[in-house]
C-alpha cells in the first residue's frame, strides 16, 4: 500500500486492483468490474472511542472527486473523535427514510395489499371482488390517495354519512372493510396502533344505529304493479333504449332485488347452464343464492356480452347507480310503482295463477324460512322447481298481449 498523497491525475492512471492511501485515514480502493474495467471507490477508516475500527464508504471517484472525498473524510473523523459513529448515524438516516417512505403508503395501496393477502383465505373470488368494488365505489374517491397514516374520523364520516341511511347494508359492510384495512396498516407500522377511526365505537355518536334508522323509517310495502298488468308493461319496457331498461327487465325476469342486479358481475353468470350465482356477501340473508335463468334472461345477457368479468349492466361511467331502475320507471310515467315492487308482482302471480308450492315461490325470492324447525330439515334450494317457475313467469310476461320480448330491448351504443 503506497503512502504517497494521491492526486486526480494519478488516480485516473490507477488500474491495478488494490488499496491506495491518501493520508489521514482516506483510502481509494480499485477493483475490476465484470467487463475488466477499473472501479475506483473511496472509504475512510475511523477509530471510534471504544477502540473499534470501522470503514465508511464515501462513494466512487467518478461521483466524488478527491477534494470532496477529503472533505467527507475529515467530517467523519471529527464525528468519530467526538464520540459519535458517523456510519451508524448514516444507517439510521437511511432506516428513517425507509420508515417515512413506508408511511407514505396510500389507503388504496393498503387496501389492495390487504385484499391480496386475504384473497386465498376468503370463500370465493366473488367475495374479494365485492371488497374491491365497494372500496372503489365509495372510499377511493374520497381518500384513496391519502396516506394511510393520516386518515382520520372526518375522512371516514365523509364516506359513510352520504349512504348511512339510504344504503345501511352497504354502509355497514363498507365501515367494516375500512376498519380492517386500517388495522392491517397499523399492524405493519403504517399508522399508529389502536388509532382506528372506522371502529364502530368511534362512530356511535356520529352515525345513528341501524335500529334507530329502522325505527325512524316509515314502514310500508313497495308500490307494486298488479300482475294482470305485467304483460302490457313488459311490452312497453321492450321499446325502451338503454342499459337501465335492460337491468330492470332482468330484475323482473329473475325477481331479484335492485342491488343484486346493479351489482351483478359477469363472473357470477354461467350462461351454459343458465345459472346466476350470488355469493353470501351479496345477499340480504347472508347465504349463497342460485338463480335459474329463463331463456329470455339468457338471451338478454348474451346480447349484452358475455364478458370474463366486470359489471353486467354498465353505463358510460361504469356500473349503474341504485336509482337507475327507478329513473327508468319515472321516464315511463310509472311513478306509482317501484323496481322492488315487481317482486310482489311476481309473488302475487305465482300464488294466483300457478300451482307451484308456496315454498318454491319464497325460495325464488331468496326469502329466509321463518320456521326454525322447517329450516333445520330443509337443506335443498328447490332449484329444479324454481327453474320451471321462472320459465313460466317469463312465459306469462310474453303472453300474446306482449308482442315483443326482452330480446327486443334496445341498447343505445356509446361512441
């Protein structure tokens, strides 16, 4: 090891691997790269107060010329003489930078990581999809790009308050999902432990309980169309253009709830076997429900798609809103009925005009069995009988008084 002072000119001529001293603990190390070229890098050898010796890298000669290397080496020696380890301090700064970068994780990123981590443990891919759709619809537009570390109660309320009374089931699930994502982030150090503004007890004074909402909400049946008027209405609906009329037609054909139809995803549809399968998380009763699809229902879906995934009934801006079916009725001048009321129309028709057993019609509506003893013994879902029932319902809608079928519904293509 040479003891002579280095110079920029001398350094540029150095090509033999080795360690060259500049003095005062500063060294230049020359190594060979994979291509055989010379690599030159600086380090300073420090003597710490407790007698330990440490080498601290200062960068390459190409980035740190000799004068700068001497300045850095002197500063490091001053730190070491004062009893501080400059290398440990630099490593601590790097660690702090990593921590700060981690805390910059957004809620969207945290939610996506949470869903990916739990996807294999959930009962179905549909459940994971519902998580993604719910958060993307309501939470991401408000604080999806916020750092997960700074989300507070005001942010959570900004998401929940607009739908708390109007969509209590959705809001309740959304609150729980936000809570889970924030807990996941806290466990990994992205936000303070125990500080979860989405916890139910943190919101009890800001959001009314579901019991209070139910008590305040006036009770009454959904306005329904008399089943004797259904074929004529069906003929009129067939003349309407757009996706929303088709969604309403599909809701009528399947006797499904509005939310179930609006949230329908192509992954739920099996057009080969004519079955629509809704996961438990999509159902009011919390149980998976299979819907037999009549021939007109399958024809409607085939005209819309099919696709591998995504909303079945999608408008120009994505999935339809929950008001889309009601707005269709209003445009038709039928403010006297509701989309949900067609379930009653179907039920009245089944009771008055068919010989199907009561439990078959109730199963078609996905109603829970009220008698606990009966529920305990009945394990099947009466699927084959329900398929015949739904076929008869579609046939009734398309009686001779209805000169057009659902296939005649027209969708105005977007450009």
